C-alpha cells in the first residue's frame, strides 16, 4: 500500500505571534530545531511512508528551503490557500497524479507525532474509510447560545478532542474535499469533511504531547517535550 503524507504548514500563525515580527510558528525552533522540520522528520522516519508533501505559504518559500531537507521521499512543496481546508485541497491535488492508496493529513504545528499513533491510524483504515487520533475531553463542557448564560451541560462521556494525523483512502477524501470546496460551509478538520461525505471514521487513542502549538505559551510546553533532544 502506498501511503502519502500531507503536512499543512501554510498558515500565518497569528495566535502564536506576540508582536508579529518573529518567525511564523512552524519555522520557530523547539529544542533547537524548527517545528516544521520536526514534523516532516517524524514522518520520513517511518519506513511505511511512501512520500511527504509540505503545503507552505507563498511568502515562506525561503524559510522552507532553509530547513535544508534532501530526501527522495520528500516531494516538492506546494503553495497553500487562505484556509486550512484550501491548503489541504492543494496538497491533495498535487498528489492526484500519483494516486496513493492512503493519505495522512498532519498539522505542521503538531511536531510531536508518535509512531504508535500514526501506525494505529493506518491500521484503522483497514476497517474504516477514515481515522483520527482523539483524546477524551477533560473539562466539563457548557453549551451557551450567547456566551453569557448556560444553556446546557454536555455529556462529557461522549466528547473527544480531535488530533492529527487524520488518515483516509486517497480517492475518497479527494472527491469529498473537491465537493466540499464548492459549498459555503467551512470545515474545521478533514474528518469533518469525511463525515459530511458519509464516510465511516474511526477514532484511535491520541497522545497528550501531540497538541497543536497555537499560542505563545505553547512553545514552553513544546520545549519541555523536546528540550532533552539534541537531534
Ligand atoms: N494552515 C494552512 N493553511 C492555512 C491555515 C492553516 O496550511 N491557510 C495550517 C497551519 O500552518 C497549521 C495547521 O494548518 O499547521 C493548523 O492551523 P492553525 O493552528 O490555525 O495555524 P495558523 O492558521 O497558522 O494559526 P492562526 O490561526 O493562529 O493564524
Ligand atoms: Mg488558523
């Protein structure tokens, strides 16, 4: 089975930037190595991965080149779009001529991608059309219509937080994404597009350290994970 990986890295990282002058989050170092370099390497390290494609911002081509990768399984970067959804679609379009069997879609901003979790996602695709890692929600979740008054308390037993990589059969997610791009609705992850298209999506156990670097303080947490890592 051929397994392609798309790493979406075309965002501006606005919530992680304190003053707008520092590098976008995916190019900032954690444990001495840029976030995106770590994410790419995590997938290149897996022998069952056929190819890796990074989707980058048009303004970041020099930054991407400066990562210095040279690997025959790392394909040329693709320029993303104005939303995460649009960036994933650009990655899928670039892979279409190769028609991989499976595709894994990963946030660049999640540099810690445990091999066990990635393997579990791939394995789940033997029985399901999509798969993603999830974590049980820890906080009690309130629903509110106006953000002021509680309307309801959700049943936490039924709530799970979504992570990446999210895996799919290539042809199915490509056609679902193409159709999703023709309607107004914006989808927050690829599994939601799969669900909307009627595909059966499995959940596997995620990892607490596979969180998405989103705000400035998340770098301190990432440093604690990679701090002892000299690679
Ligand atoms: N992403 C992308 N193309 C976009 C927007 C986001 O490829 N137009 C990617 C980001 O680079 C990131 C992942 O999608 O790896 C998750 O998005 P998010 O954490 O929201 O990153 P940003 O959009 O860059 O951050 P922010 O929303 O704070 O600006
Ligand atoms: Mg964003």
